């Protein structure tokens, strides 16, 4: 069986996620691909580990219990200016992706993800091409479906509320349970032109 060749020199990587099983599985996969993984389950531990280890890479979950991973991105950059940050989330939306990139994330992936996709996202920019405004998601040419527009609006307000469900429900004028039900559904997928 031919395994892909990965550099043998360890690359320090900070993994910030509050799902212990996910952390264990991704740590094992990334370690086998040449990364030296240190992990944190909350923002405070992540700051402390970033300060201590100065990792070159970070895989950061958007939702950390009641905390929002977006808040951590600028702080990590102030601690380690050249850190490449990949944001992971189960709540994929254009609004969140744009906000993550604005705050300094280099890439954004929706969960579930596989280790190879994570490695590609982390190392793509190491070839000299840095993220710029051209990497931001394009606004769609055709009008979005109503359900998709609602999903985008909910995600935008959720981002403004730093992931606080109760505050988001208040701002949207809906019951918290209704909002949670809407969030548990996956958004309508838009097909790019030419895909069939």
C-alpha cells in the first residue's frame, strides 16, 4: 500500500475544539502527516498554548461551547503573526466564511472534514500565495432560494451575536427552539453553473 509522503520534520499545530473524540481522531491523523499537534478545548487554553509553543498552524472550531472561535482569530495573530488559521464549523455559511477571512483566517471548511482536506487547506498558502480579497466567496449572480436567504440571514445575525443562540433568537424575533430547529437543518445547496 502506497502512503503519501509527508515531511518528517514536525510542524507545530494548535487544534482548538471542544469535541474530545474529534480532537483525538484528527490529532492522530495530523500527527501521521508530519504535524506536532497540541490541543485546547477553550479560548483561554488556546491563548496560553499559542503563547508558549508559537505554532505555525491552527485548526480552530467556530463553536466552543458558549464561546465563539471567531473572537480568537485576531488574538492568535497578535501572539503569532505568521500563524495560518483554518476555521472549521458545522454552521457553514457565506457570512461566516467572509467574517472569518476578514478576521484573519486563511481558510474555512465545513464539518465533517477529513485530514487530507485540512492539510491541503493549511499548506496551500505555504507555496507563496497569500489569501487576498479574490479568495473571498463571490456573491451569487442568480437570486438565492428563499430558504437559503433565510439561512444566510440567520448565520449573519448569529455571527454578530458571537454564537449566542438566545441573543440571536431575540434579534430575529423568534423563539429559541424555533431558531435551534432551523440551525439543525442544513442549508439549501446552490449548484454552480455548469454542474449537473
